[in-house]
C-alpha cells in the first residue's frame, strides 16, 4: 500500500492560500445552510400566516355575532327580571314562550398553538407577531365571559318548565339570572358600549369578512329575540 505523505508548504504564502481556501469553503457551506434554512422558514411562515389569518377571521366572527345579539340579550334579561318579580310576588306567570339563549361557535386556537409549538412565530416580523398575540388575548377574554354566560343561560332554560318548578328550582333560576346579567355587563361593555371597544380593536389591520357570519337564524337565538312573556 502506498502512503502519500502530505506535501510540505513552500513558504507562508502557500500556507495562507491553503487556509484561505478552507475558510472560504466553510463560509460557503455555512451561507448555503443559512439560505436553505431561511427559505424553509419563509415557506413555513407563509403557510402558518394563512392558517392564523383564517383563525383570526373566525374569532372576529364570534365577537361580531355576540354584538349582533346584544339587543336580544338585553330584552330577554329585562323580561326575566319581570318574570322573577311576578313569581316572588305570587302573581300568575302568564303564558310563556321559550327562553332561548345567546350562542357562539367557540373556535379553537389550533393554528396559534401550532405556530407557537413549531417556533414559526419567532420567525415572523415582531410587529405582526404582537398583532396576532393581541387578537388571541382578546379572544381569550371574550370566550372566558362567553362561557360564563353560556353556563348561566343553560341554567335559565329551567324556565321553559316554569309551571312545575320547585322553590329550590326558582332559587337556581335567580342565581342563574344574576350570573347571566353579570356576564352580559362585561360583554356589553367590552364589545358595545365602551368607546374603545378593546376586544374588537385588536383585530384592526387584519383582512376580515365583509359579511360576517350571523347566528341569528339558529333556533335558540331566534327564540331569544322573540318576546317570551306572551300574556
């Protein structure tokens, strides 16, 4: 077997030339790797942004739907207060229609969770990343109050069986009414009566549906928007 001994360098110039060739090769390799990684993240971020934008639009639809129901919620709570007062005074309740209830789809946050998990958020422009975070925070605040409201209105469905309710049932109804009124106050202030409408402002700058999805045709919402105290 022939063993080739390394050729000795002939002078400093040849040594520096050899080192320079190695350094340039390493830099080219590193640059190519960074370019490939940059192109990879550009594609990932573009894909994630499409999913995030769709999620933002769905969240905004939920908030808009609740705004659309506000007058129906206010009207029904007024009727419920009058109905409870009638019961407490021992007066006839009269003929009642369905209570109804506000509804929302409650979108998940799969796209946001994916963007956090795969670190694509860290490769976005900081301002854009902050805007996405603001919308998700606003939606979290909304859904927290919306879930409280949903639970209260589910308890209020007992009134659909008003003639057979016990004293304990009416106590539950009063507590559910108080919870519904509290949740309504929070949602109304944040979405309707507050001049800044903090939760909705977080969605400024995003491309949102020109015709938001409406939930007013859902049976429970239709009932909510019709008078309950018929006689």
